C-alpha cells in the first residue's frame, strides 16, 4: 500500500450501523486510501488521539459518555491539531454553527451524504485546518522574535479581561519600551538591532510564567499581560525583575551592549473597564516613566490623563454639535473587478468637516461616537445617506453595483437594528440586494445571540455581508462559512507588504485560496501600486480597492467614473 496516500481516520461512533455505513462509503475506489479506526466512546477516542496520529476525526455528537459540542472541546483539548468533521443525526443550522465555533471543520448530517461528499469533506477539512493553522501562525506571531504580535495581543487581553471579570480577579498590563534603542540600531546596523530585540524577547519570556502573554507590539515596544494576580506586590516584583534583568549586558557579535527599559503598568479593572482604556493608561504610565528619567517602572495614576480627558470632553461636545449642524458627509471609494477593471460597487466612508480644524478622519472620531453612544444615530444617518446616494446614481442610469456601509459593533447591539435597516431601505426605495454591510471579525466573534439573529435577518432580507480588515483578528474561516459571509476584505496591512515580504504574500494567497474554496468573494484593500496589483492578479483575487485605482472621493467624482465606464462599454 502506498503510504503517502493513506489517510488515518478516527471514527468516534457508538452506533454500529452508522459506523458500518461510513466504513462502506470510504471503501469505495478512491485516489486516497482511508484507514478507519473505530471507537465507540469519547473516553476511548481521547486515549486513541494521545497515543496515535490521525489526519482527521469523524465525531458523532451523541455518544454514551458525551453529548453535543462538549465532545469537540474534549477532543480538541487532547489533540489541538486534529481536524474534526462532525457527524450528526440532525440537520440543525444553529447547532452546526455551534460545532464549528467550538472548532470543528465541518458538519455532516447522517443519511444526507454520499461517499463522494464524505471523502471531499474529509480532504477539505484536512487542507483547511492546515492552512488555517499556517495563517494563524503567520498572522499572530511576530516574525522576528516569535512572540505574540499586536493582533494576538488584542485577542489575549480580551480573553484575560473576560476571565478576570468572571473570576473576580485582576490583571496587570505592562507596557514596555526600550530606552534609546534607535541610536544602537542606527550605529551598529539592523542585524545587530534585530538580534538585540530577539535577546530582549527571550529574557522577557524568562521573567513571567507560561500562562502570561508577552507580545511585541512593533519596533522596540513590548507588552506583557499578567493574569490571575492575588497581590499587587507581585506585579512590582515582576516589573523590578524585568527592569533589572534587561539592563544586564548583551553579547552580540563581539559587542557588549547595554540597554534599559521604561515600563508603564495599568490594572484591570481598577484603571479602566475596557481594553482601550487599559492600554491607553498603561501607555501613558510608560510615558511618565520615560519623562521621569527612564530605566524604571511607573504605575498608572488618574492624574496622567487629566489633560487628555479635557480634550476628550471638548471633542465630545463638538461631536454633538456636528450631528445637529450636519457637519458629516460621505465619500465613496470604488471597488474594482480585477479582470475587467470595471467598478463593481463602492464603499461609503464617513467624513467630519470641522469648521475650524477641517477634515477629521473617522479613526479619530468614531471611537468617541462609540463611547458616547452616538454611533447608532450617526450610523443610521450614514446608512440612509448612502442608500439615497445610490438611488440617485441609479436614477441617472449609472452602473452602480452595490453600496457598502461600515457598521460598528455597537450598532449590532441595538435590538431593533435590522428593523431600522429595513425602514431605511423602504424609505429610500433601495433594493436590499444592492446593500452590503462591512463588519470586522471581532464583531462576529463577540457575537451574542442577538448579533447572530440580526445578521440572519439582514441575510434574509437580501443584504450582503462583508468581513472587513480580515487577517488582523482571529482569521477564522469557520465563522465565515457559517455566517454565510459574501465577501472578505483582506486587510491593508497585508497588501502593503505583499510584494516585499514573503510572510504577507503567503498569508494573502492562502486567504484568497481558502475563501474561494468556500465560494466567498475576496477583495484586497489598500492596493497602492502596480506590483501589488500584479501579485493579486496572479493569485486570482476577485476585486481590489485602493489608491491605485481611486482614493475615497465625493459622490460627483464617482458619478463621472461610472459614466465614463458606461460610455466605454
Ligand atoms: P475601513 O473600513 O478599513 O476603510 C478603508 C480605509 O482605508 C479608509 O480610511 C480609506 O480611506 C483607506 N484607504 C483606502 N484605500 C487606501 C490605500 O490605497 N492606501 C491607504 N493607505 N489607505 C487607503 P478612512 O476613510 O480614514 O476610514 C477609516 C476607518 O473608519 C474605516 O476603515 C472604517 O473602519 C471606519 N469608518 C469609516 N466610515 C465609517 C462609518 O460610516 N461607520 C463606521 N462604523 N465606521 C466607519
Ligand atoms: Ca470598510
Ligand atoms: Ca478595511
């Protein structure tokens, strides 16, 4: 028997009839040879996966010693790398979603599959799991030091906060910046600078426990999350160890180097109830450490942010005025079909034309709108204005495609959100299949039941769903499948380096391939030059968006582009 083409499958199934059926299906002539190992209980399955290697598991949801999603969790906790295909007696879409969320690669219903579908599901599950693990590795770990990167850091701190509030514990966030790293880097060269960062990372890991997260946020900036803390004194002890330990000499390429660090520390929940606050406060404590002479750690104090808060209060009151004085307007950025170069639609982007400060970009004021609860009102305004604009393009006979609108997570927390969307569609007369909403993965992941039902309702109405900034969050393809996502937008940060860094190139082509396997339309954001375009073309992406074709522009400009396209056709 040719070893390469043999796939070891663990079938966890207590019903002999069902097990037999799978056995028969997999015996059919096929390019690959399946070797089936059958066990009838969860306990036996766990024992098996510890002692033997399988390429994939088929898991029944109804076992004598385990029922439902818990079976997946148990199996995964013993074999994290094992792709799992669920075999269930019922065709229940909600349950299917839950199994996929728990980490299963696919969900099959007994009696509804033939041998071809089964073997296809198994092969896809294996391939998908591998690529997903690769993407996870590439997207979540810092290339240089192997530490968690910024996006994994965000995920970890979110989890840490959830755990801490459930268990009534607290966590400490340490923000660390090396003192005078740049002069060393400039004087001795990047190779030595890089090696220094690697050594620093190595030492940092040694100062904390396995369970704590050490991340490199970029450049010479690091963050450490300490969880499950009983005494604050312990945090000071760790910070002390770090500042002292990092200042010991480094021996790199026959140089003895010295570097110190400044650390800012903030606690959850004492210094902020959400991630943004904690990060901001740890950061401002770090600056305080720098200002007061470096090579030290400083705990956050409320006075640090007084100035910032005053600025925030001003901006808040200005935002209230902006809403009533109609200082907001929309720009639109076209999306382009890569093979025909024609406009397939456009994305509405919010702008604030401040009477004194001019144009303020949304990344500055949208977080404030979210904090002060005004995002729903403004979000509804955006939706309506975008629909109206689309209608007027249609009435002018322009080939408009879909209009995409960005949603903030808070909007989906509104109970009646789907109702207000349908009201806006009715009022403006826009057909639901002309509307696409863009939301980030983190919104999906944090989904409560209500988020899910809102997305279901939007889908039912005929509105499309796009995932924005893909690759920066959990990068989970499982979610995409089950949420019936129409479009996936690969984050700008990957596209930026797609022609210069192999890591970004690998992630991008893997994302395109996986998404297309699942029948999802893929767009690259932030395409700025010809080289990026060529790369994406070679990788068969569907659409692109970015300055290379057009920055966000006023509605008139888009009209002109569409008119030109119509005339050319
Ligand atoms: P986004 O949804 O990822 O939007 C794309 C951003 O990338 C836009 O920034 C756009 O101007 C910029 N961009 C487009 N092409 C290129 C390129 O080739 N190179 C570079 N460097 N940048 C490019 P903008 O307009 O500042 O928007 C920033 C973010 O603000 C958006 O990111 C979105 O998350 C949010 N946002 C904008 N409008 C709204 C809105 O109406 N509601 C909500 N909730 N969020 C919005
Ligand atoms: Ca967007
Ligand atoms: Ca985006």
